């Protein structure tokens, strides 16, 4: 077979690309001397062998999923699929702070002050450092800001603050050169450092044109690399999903693959110049895209033998529980696989407020790695690492002779279950409202964001007619009522579903129930294969995956992956609900972060059909909202307005916190509508790729409005901008009036 050359990033290849391969030359392109079609599992895949070491296999490529044009390395993306082992990296020095696998996970944030305001910036950096941050990033737009950076650095040193400072650079190579003389690290965005701002145009390239673009990047970027070497600075090659260049998007698509290749173009230049003091990041506002991009990055670094550290973050995450949840889903998922050496939780809040949730998330990741939490080794064949492909459990169907409708006990887009107490049954109307049901003359009816099923650990006495009537009314509207086997045997509730353990199933105790009783099976996920075999003989309506919170060595994420693998291998399509029981007095942020990491880390892989969060001393509404937030953050069930809200920085042209609150107050009742609230347009309209409408700072006191990636109105005075946004939503027939209070 004729030989050819493929980029060091193998993601450029698609099925069939091996015929007549011709790619541009590059110092680190891998020579292909034997690109073969070989049989792997049930399909043929491409295999690459390295011509420099013909006896060794460099990489095998396989479709990311059946029929996918994206070929990905078979090389693992993490150290272990059955326990948390931290990925080994080199150490990168950022000032006096060491990043990498030999050091604790570092936490950082970004200032929101005007960089030219030296005293305000210095004061904010000191507050951030006092909160325990390891690194602070500061935006540097132009020469005036760069000049101010020298004063900021000197002032901090005089005040005995040696926290490393990072310059955030977009569109300004000369400014990067200037500020590298005083700051400890330079963040460059490959999408806009040498390329022009994306116009979202589809460009056509031949080999020579593309090579000229790469030569231009090298010419612009090389002086900064050489200067960083000279001064001992670090660098972050920080790809952002929202600001990929037209060139990259035309060649690789607006995708994780394009994000990785964009970063690798710059990394190859660094390596060519023997500069290795850099880290990668792959940020996106969509946690699913973010997770896929980092995995692909690491898989390809493994193929190449690269060991650079990772900075993790979900950009434009938002505020409050929303922002914490999205960050936990993205960052926590990767931490459980041992990926990540420094993190930022990007919130639309004061930067000091980011440090505490960031620390909680870092501690969770460090603890998992130190204990090497996991399960016994198992072979994993069915989980898709690189592209989202949801495993949908078989939803309940109506059986002949059943007198109630069980089809509504789970939701096709993801279910929310809640634990209800006997006390709540004493006030039925309040219970119905807390479940987000609509009330008509005191009778409950399901709505868009109504809880699907409830768990009642204790049934009311048989003679408590009022409580039982309250439950019956829920059953009548197809809400599931789940109760333990022991309760149902002693004081049966007609049509309730019965919660059983594997041990109870094995003992045959469930056979004492009336024929046709719906079963819900609780499974830990770390049982032996023999113990799980009982599932093959059970007609379960759903499975609750429930590993006790107090478990130290066993990992919920890995136990669930093992369970899903067992189900797939045995063609068992039960719906699986992630059931998490939290202890009393758990901090709310710990609950959100733990749920986002453990359940979200599975849902981003399409593993799971819903969530059940139990925390006896937590507010019921908080738990319900957190559950729906989790599903929406994993791009499953959309029950409220989605906000892409940036965390603010020195470029921000208005008070993001205040404006975000105003917009949310007036638009939070629009499920299915996504609104981006951006302080400036530095990351490009692409960061609003998931948004239907955009509210963007265009100039001081002026707002630009977008529909998708297209600006439709410019220079609107800020005092009229929110009303103009609402009118824009109405013009596109996406507005509904807020519901009236009953």
C-alpha cells in the first residue's frame, strides 16, 4: 500500500481517507507506511503503524460509534476505566506554583475589574489570594492594560503577595509579548491569536493554502514562545469551543475534533522550539462537548507520548446552583477519570465566590485519586467515550388487565424521582405543589416539570384514608409511587410499585406480592456476576443504582459503568435511575457538586434515565430544582430557560450579575429557549452556538442582540436592551406569558 502522511492529531482522518493520502508537511507529522483495514470487534477499522519504528503499533483507529465518520484512537483516554488513577504528567511551573500529577489540583479564578484600574485590580487579587486561590488570571486587551500589568505585579510583590498572574490574550500578539515580561503565564486562544475573528464562513482549502495558514501561525506565534523560554514563563494553549477559527471549522468542523487540532497546531510549534512549559485546556459552555474534547485530547496525547497537564473548566457556566452544577458535570466527570491538574469554576458571581466551590470540587477529585476509588476490574465494550450516544432504557408499557396507567412513571427525556415523607402527606395540596403538579380544584395534574415518581419509605396506616387518598390521586395521574417490600407486605397500597433488593429477589420474598405487582430493583453495582444474574429473570420497571454515600473505596461512577456494561452484555434494557442518599448536614455545594460529578459523569455518556436525590434535612424544592438542573445540564430534559452566562472579566462592558438577574427575572419561564448573556464578544458568537438569542456588550452602555450567531440589532441603549431582547423573542414566536399564580 502506498505510504502517506497524516497529522499527529489523527482526528483528521475519516473512513475512506486512506486512499491516496496527501497532507501538508509538518515537523511532527507521523509517517504512515502501513495504513490497513483490519477487523476489530464487528467492524473493520484503520490501523496506523509508525514508519520510524515499524515493529511497534502507534495507533489503531475505530469509529467513535457505529457508523460515525469520526475515527478515534483505540488508545485509552485515561489511566484506568475501573478506578480513579491520576494521569501522569510533566510538571509545569507557573511562577512559584507547580502544576501536574505530582502536585495537588490547583484552583484559580479571574479578576473582573478594569485592568487599567491598578488599585482595584490589586485589591481584588489580594482578596482572591486570601480565599486560597493558587493562580489568578487577568485580561489584557491592549497596550494600556499591558502597561498597567507591570504596576499590578510590582504592587502585589510589595504587599508580599506572590500569587502567579496569568495574562488572558485574545487578538493581540504584540500585547502578549509585552506582558510576558512581567506576568508568570500567558493564555493564548488558538482560535483568535493569529487567525482573524470567525465570520462563520465555509472556506475551501487545498494543501498549499492550508500549509500557508500554518506557516502564518508559526510566524506570529514563534516570538511569544521564544520570549516565554527566555523569561521562564508558562503558557496555556486554551481552545474555546465558541471561538474556533473559520479555517478550523471549515476543515474539521465545529466539534471536539476541531478543538483538539486547533490546540495541536500551537503545541507543535512549541515542541519544535523545544518549549514544554505549557498546559492545554478545551473549554465549552456545553459540558458534554467539553468532556468529549478533553478525552479526545488525552487519547491523542497518549498516542504521541505527550504528557502536558490539563486546565479544566466549563466556560460561561452561569450563576448559583446552575453554574455549580454545569461545572461539576464537566470538571467532575474528568476528575473521576484522573484527568485534570488545575481547575476553574466559572460563575457569574464575584471571583472570590468561585474559590470555595472550586476547592470542594478539587478536593473531591484528589480524594478519589488518593484512595483510587473504583471497583474490581471489568472489560468495557459498550460505553462511547468520544461522542454522545444515549442508552435509553425501555420505558414502561401498559400491560393487559392493569387498571392504572404506569406509562407516566418515567419520562422519555430523563426522569426526576423524589423521596416523600408521611408528614408531607398530611397536607396534600402543599405536597402536590412541591412536586410541581398543577392543581385544578385541589386535584393534581402533571406539568412540564412535574416529578415523575415518588419514593415513600413508609406507607401510611391502612386506616389513614386521607393520606391514602392523597397517594391514590397521584397514582391516578400516572405518577409512580414506590415503597419498600416490607411496607407493601404489611400494609399494602394498591398499585404501588415495590422496591426490592437483589437479596430479597434471591430469597423469593417478592413472590408473596400479588401477581402483576410492578418491581423496582435497588442495585449497588459492585455485586458479583452471580448476584447480578437474578436480574435476567426479573421483569423490573426500573433499576435504582444506589451506592451508599459513606463508601470510601468504591466509586459510584465506576460501579455504575460496570452495571451498565453488565446490562448491555446481557441485552437487559431496564431504565436506570441514579439514586443518591446524602447524609444530614451536608453542605449544599457539596450535594450539587457530588450529584453533578457522580450522576452527571454518567449521564454525559448517555448512561442513565433519571435521578433520585435524598437528603432528609434539605429543602424539598432545592432537591427538585437540583435534579432538573442536572438533567438539563446533561442535555437531557429541558424544563426551564437555558442561560449561557459568562463570569465577567476586565473586558465586560456592564454589570453582569445585575443584568443577568434582570433578564432571568423576566425570561425564566421559557423552557426550550436558550439565552446567552455575554459581557463582551471576545470569545466570538460561537460561544453562543447553543443559544437561541444573545445579549452581548458591544460598547460601553450599548448592547448588541443576536439570533443564534447572527447579530440583528446593534448599539441598543442598555436601559432599553432587556425589553428589546423580549421583543426579539416575541418576534420569533418563542415567547409565552408567565403563568399566573393560582
